[in-house]
C-alpha cells in the first residue's frame, strides 16, 4: 500500500544546466512551494548547477543533497545511474563526467544529418537554442526544436517517431560503463541508485544481470516511486528492491512544467516495505 509521505523527498530533477528548462534557483522555489523537505538536483553528467542549487535550498530552508545522473551503456542500451550525497568538487568524479560529456557534440551533428535526410533542416542550430549548456546538447533539445517547428505536438510524440532506434535522427552513442559510474559516485562519497528501471527496453534476463552486477559493485538503491513509473510499477519495483536488498528512492524526474508528467514533490511515498535511500545521509 502507498501511504502519504513521511518525508517529502524529491531526489531526481533537472535544470537548464542539462536538459531542464528552469534554473536551479527556480527549481528550488518550485520544490519549496510544493512542500519538498529533502531535495537533490541531478543534472545529466554535469555538476555545474550544484553550488547554486545548494545555496537556493539553504535560503528556502530545504535540506539538500548534491546529486548527478550519469549516462552509461549497458548491453548496447542507455541506462542512467543517479549519484546522491556526492562531493561535487571531487576530482575523480569531475574528470569522469567530463569524459562522459565528450562526444555529445559530434553525436548531435550526426543526429542533425540524419534528420536532414528525413527533410528536417536546421535541427542542430535549432537544438542549440534550447541547450543552456552547449556541452550537454541532447535528444531532448532536438525534441523541443521539432515541437516548436510543428513536426510533433509534444516531446513525447517526438521520441516515438524520431530520435530512437529505427527512427530518423537516432545515433547510437557509447557512454560510461556501469563500473565507471558506480566507482565515480562512491569515490566522491555518494550512494549509487539505478534511475527509473521501468523505462529501459531490456529483457528480464538483462535487467537481472544489471541488478546483480550493480549490487556487486556496491550500488545501494533503485528508484521505485518516480515520475517515469506508473502506479502499478511502484509495487513491481518495490518487490525487486526487496528481493535484491536495495533501498528505494523517490524522485519526480522533473524537467519542465509543460513536459513533465509529475511536478516536484507531488509523488506518493515509498511503499512501507522499503528502507528509503535518504536514510543513508539524512
């Protein structure tokens, strides 16, 4: 059974520093208005918003933990690992993320070439207009450009028709390894969490291999209650967490007021069977 939140923790969201549309300060204000008590900004492969987020949270009286979401390649699929409670000044983490960001621009140019062949011109320049951080130009920025140009009604439709395997605009990219991500997070004093496991197009056996290897490496949690999961999936992944001895995490995966399915802090609590990930550092 899902109960009302004991602690309103939102440990997954994105600012304009990666592929969100709000500043770290605006996200802090939104979290505060929605009653968030423990917050983490987890920009993709980037720590540039951490000082601003922590300062804004302190002014508003929100407890804050530094975070990041690291892109990895697992069995030729992209998977995301969230790091919570990290030291954002740790040299090893900073260098690892820099290496992960390398290649995004080349991939973006290749995506634009693919879209041009499908009759969509100017997408690289258009996507750049939406990228607050040029180093982190991503599929989301291309999706916003395609919506603005009228090719699709919303970004969700863009991802169904473009930018994914087998569709125009898709370019495969090799990210960090699972071993890299967990090691960087742990060396920076943080805890590693598998983000939104219900989103990955992996077979049950491949997911089993992911959970087992993640646990062997010292990973501690999985996101259970997230804006990327349906209510039915809360219970599915709560059981998986129990089976593997993982802690549960909770986060909206908020990017934008118009695009995101769930606002900051407006999620049900974790199932009572789970130990929350924030018990490690809160």
